[in-house]
C-alpha cells in the first residue's frame, strides 16, 4: 500500500462529467489499497472569469482582495469533488488551504509556501478517509488568504506530498506525459518513460508548459517522485525522479523552445569595468528578468552588448535602455521581437562531447543562422529567427535520433531498469 497525492488541473475538473471521471480515478486508486489525497485546481476558465469580474469594478484591484476572490475557484471544485465521492459512499473530507494550514508569506498573488501543518489530513489517512484539498492557495501569519500564482496547484500538491512523505505525487493533466518535444510541432515526438528533475527543471524553464517550475524545484529539494499522467487516457505517464547512476542516460532527452523572447542590443558602448552592471542595473531595478547575455570582444575601446527578455517586457526595456545608454555614450540601441529560443536538454551531455557541433551542423544544413548561444552542464540554447522555429526543432529531433524507434526503445529499456 502506498500514499499517493493526486493533483487534477482545470481541464480535468472543467465540467461535472469530468469531476465524476476524477472521482472514479480516485476511487480506483483507493480500491487498489492505496491512501489518497487529492489536490484540485479551479474549473477551467473560472480564474479568468473571476479576474474579469474584479476588473469590471476596479482597473487595478488590491492584491489581497484578489486573493480572497480567486481562492473561491478552487473551493468550488473541492466541494463538487467531495459531493461526487460522497455519492459513491466514500468517506471524504474537503479542505481549503487555510484549513490544512498551508502557511505562506504575505506576497499576495505570488506567495511562497513556508510550512504545512497537515495534521487534519494525517488524521484522515489514519481513519481511511479520502482528503480533498484546494490547490493554489494558503494563508499568511495573520490569517489572510494568499494565492501561489498561476500553476500554483502543482506546487500545493508537491508541498503536501513532501509534508506527508508520500510515495508519489501524480500530476493529472490533459497530456499523457513529457515528450521529447511538442508533438504539435514534431509528429514523431515520443513520450519519455522517465526524466530527471534536472532535465524537467530545464525543460520547464525553457518553455515546456507541462509543469510549473516551482513545483519541480520543490519536488527535487524534498525528494518527491513526480509522475505526469493524462486524466483522459490510461497509461504509465512519465516519471520525474533522480538520475540513476547505474544506467547510461540518453544523450538528449528533449528539445524545448520559447516563443516569448525578445532581443535587445547596445552598440558601441565604452568597454570598461562595470559597464555590464551599468547597462543591466536599470533593467533589473525595473524588476525585468534578463535571460541570455552576450558581450562581444572590445574593438577600439568599444564593445557591443546583447541580451534577451520576455517579449512582453520588450518595449519597457527598450525605453529604459535608451535612457541609460544615452548617459553611457552608446552609439545605438535596437531590438528584435521576432526571435525564439531553441534548447537541447539532456544529462547525457555530461559524458558526451560533440553535442554542440551536431546541433550547429543540423541547423546550418537547414540554412538557419544562430544569433546567440548559451550553455550549461545539461543544456545548450540558441536564439534563432522565429520563422525557422519548427524547421529547427524538426531538424534537431532527427539529428539526435529522437524520432528513431530504436533510439526510443533504448531509452525505454534504460528507464524500465
């Protein structure tokens, strides 16, 4: 018998019929002899509806009141799922984040979990009950309701699994696992049987929308095995766990991409100590996150400086740069919003040389120019023109054998071990 925390997202509980389906899945797990704790999101579209209601009354509603409002979405789902389980004769207890005592800081709208006092859930488990907990929400030290930000139900589930020392945290969504890349771009993309926390964290940070980054970080920190499963199809899903040192890892596990990038370049800035801080300092002060950075070799005492930001921050960043670089005496500031970031991810890079060369050759063979390059121990990212995104993904997927049946069998054989 295992203790399993199951999280169901908005599409999984989007209608009464789907809530019934979720109840059936929970019951099957319970009947198999396992203890079950369910964490649920608001019904699909409900959070957006509540936001629109608030903004119809106030253009910029106070964050603390928005948290109070938005938390009701999950409370509706918790109640409905509890009703469905009760109708089937299963002893069920339903809780808000405050009732479970998910203690957070007071950063309304993006609160971070500090502690979970899951005594009520532990008591339920002792008596064989099913616990259903509202995701996405908690309470601060003074009792004010807080929310964890978009995708926060994933974090709730993982944190609760850690607090309860669960055997597995299962994230049910509308996809049946983690794929080598987006199947909508590459039809030969394949579901991975297993992926490491490191790889999943990179994939999530590079554009994969399957799991929230904070949830993966939390799971890795507290050693909580994660499994991504489909609510609508039966299957083993993808297990996210620690690297198995006894087995050889695949060279590349996946290809991620992010369409939300913008590039800014400062030309002809004086090359002196502290110039990078002088350029990026005002950007950072405006709470704008910088991603990739490239500084060229100095010529005649001048250098060029390029970096990327989220596309939504492009105009604001450009305005900040133009003022800052005027003060620095830069020759020109310009940008480009028609770029994408394309990344290879794989722990196998640690022990294999030539990955970058293969990547660059594959893109060059398709006539795709690389504008920026960034590397880490298990990742290589490049910036390219957005019109070449799908061509680039397909070229790399093929170049690294990810659409090869034999290569996939080898990966699956490793994972099965």
